[in-house]
């Protein structure tokens, strides 16, 4: 590290981080905090006090992205005259790369999910660029501050003051071992990154890459380190945990190993994909005393036609049989799901299939989403042909139905 960058650290810069999206992003933000704290940065809960504002973003639905664009605009308005350094990280960074700068010129740097270990170095470089404001290098390649791939938009000097890192594929294992967890008792532990399922509506494989499993020894080591710090509850994280494989260790074997860790009181996992869910998993949930009797099993739709178009790899009957099996093996087990309404070509009778699946299964809770077209995905080839009012009507109906089911289950 250069002397100059040390000088910056000596007047500790304050960081504000805002997280959008799923638990994976919550964990990524913790990882970033842990890494930046190690480099001497301080954190603040107040954007107005921050020297650097980080947005850890989500691209799963258009609505999640819209929130980020409007927040960037708001921060810039609130801080006019003293605009802080703004960094956009996570799934939107990967989705739009340097195009982010065209839409949000106040953003100074963009970092994809597989490059988060570079953020401390990037912040130092950006602070260096701000210090030398006005010295726009003449040619790309001359600047010590420019990293990342060449902008497709050409040699515009505008881009030469920006940094973007979106080419990474492997996260170094060390980033998971800073020992920083937001909560004193509970920790999220990533077991796999990315996803190779390519559900036709989903942007995750494109912005987070294909499935990569962490080594099980590293996972167990991280949990042991967390337990030493006082953590007693763990949630194992992955987009499809059931597909976990490493050196002959599968997900159920991993659950057994975690269960036997001394000092751990309780653990759970998300998310399971129905096509990879087995009776062995249900037996583990029933038998392992520290494992919560809880399964989140996204069904997405109750129509075989729509499940096929979604490339989910199972039928309605397969899903219902799984549920029967789960309930037989895991007595009193909690069951939750995700539903998408308004997928292209979803007719009234397809929708009815989803509605009666909810009535038949009676989930403890369901997360219900309106279909949102995502760039890169296969479903963009289908006509997003349901009017917004119809999607909203179906969304409202399913929400109402699930509310009644959840209420009656909780009253029992
Ligand atoms: N890997 C997990 C799975 O397969 O269930 C979670 C993926 S995603 C982060 C969480 C949920 O968002 C999905 O289960 C799905 O219901 C919803 N989702 C994903 N893409 C969507 C889209 N394009 N439009 C609406 N909802 C979407
Ligand atoms: Fe997306 Fe499907 Fe992978 Fe879940 S399993 S992250 S919905 S592609």
C-alpha cells in the first residue's frame, strides 16, 4: 500500500452502506464492512455524515433497481455541494457495468459481486482521484487510477475518472474470515455462490455467475470461528443449497457436520430447489436436533405449462408429492414458498392452478411477486403479454388468499 493511501487512512473516512435485496446481499455487505474495518475505515448510519456511500444492489426485479436509481438521485440532491463518493456494488453493477455512469454520473465506482474484495483499494484510488480533481488524463491507459475493462463507449474523458471492476470470477476465501457479523448471536454463512439453474425469468446466473461451492472445510472453519466470537445461530446460504457438492460431501453430509459443531445451538438454510430436494434432506431436518424444522421451497407456479416455460425442472404433481413427503417425515415442520404471478402466457386457468395449489398445500407463508422482465434471461424471448392491471389483480388475490391461510394456521 502506498504512503499516500496511508495518509488518507489517518483521517478515517466514514462509510455508509445501504443494502438492497436478499440475505446473500446482507452477508456480502457484512463481508465488505469486515474488510473495510480491517483497513481502518469507520461506518456511519447517517448518509449525510459519510465520505463514501455504498449501495449494495439487487437486480432480481425491475422495482429493486428503480429504488436504487431514485436513492442515488436523492442522496445527490440532499448532499448538493458536498456530494460524497458514491459506489454502486452487487448485482446491478454486474448487470449494467460502466453504463451505470451514463445514467448516474454521480457514481464514482462500480464493483460486481465477484470483485467485492477489491473495494478498499478502489476507494483509496477514488479518493486519490477526487483530490486531484481537474487532472483528467488525456488517454486511457495513462492514468494510475483507471482499472477495469475498457469502456465500450470509447475514449470519453468522463470515463477516465471512473473505476469499474466487473470481471472477477473467484472470491478469495479470506474474505469470509474477517470475523465481522452484524448480529451478536446469528450469522449468515455462504456455502455456495452463483447458480447454474437458469430458470427462464431469473437474472441471478447472469449477474452472480455459475454455481461455485465453497470447500466444506472452509465453511466449517468459518462457523467455528464465528462460534468463538459468541455466535450460536447460523443460516447457511446458497441459491440452491441442495446442489452443494465438494469432494464427495453433499448437502446432507454438510448438515450433519454442522449439527455436530460444539457451541452451535440452532441452524437453518435457504434456499432449496424442489428438483434437488430429497427424502434424505427431510430425514436430516427431522433427525438433526439443532436444525430448525423449517423448509423454504419455492414453487413459483401451480401450472405445469408455466413451470415448463419457467424451466423449473419439476411438475405440479412432483412438488405436491414432495410436500406430502416432507409433512410425513418432518412432523409439524414449517413450510414457506415463493410465487410469481403474471408470467408470460399465464392464462386465467394457469393462475387458478396456482391459487388452488396454495389452497391445497396451505403454506405457513408465501412471498408473492409480479413477474418482471429481466435482461439476458430466456423469458425475454416470450411476450410479456399480461397488462399490469391484470398482474396486479392476480397479485392482490393471491396475497389476500395467503393472508387468510397464514392467519388460520397461526390461530391453531
Ligand atoms: N434461488 C432462490 C430460488 O430459486 O428460489 C431465490 C432466487 S430469487 C433471489 C428469489 C425469488 O425472486 C424467486 O424465488 C422468485 O420467486 C423471485 N423472482 C426471481 N426472478 C423474478 C422475476 N424476474 N420476476 C419476479 N419475481 C422473480
Ligand atoms: Fe434464479 Fe432459479 Fe437459480 Fe433460484 S434456482 S437463483 S430462481 S436461476
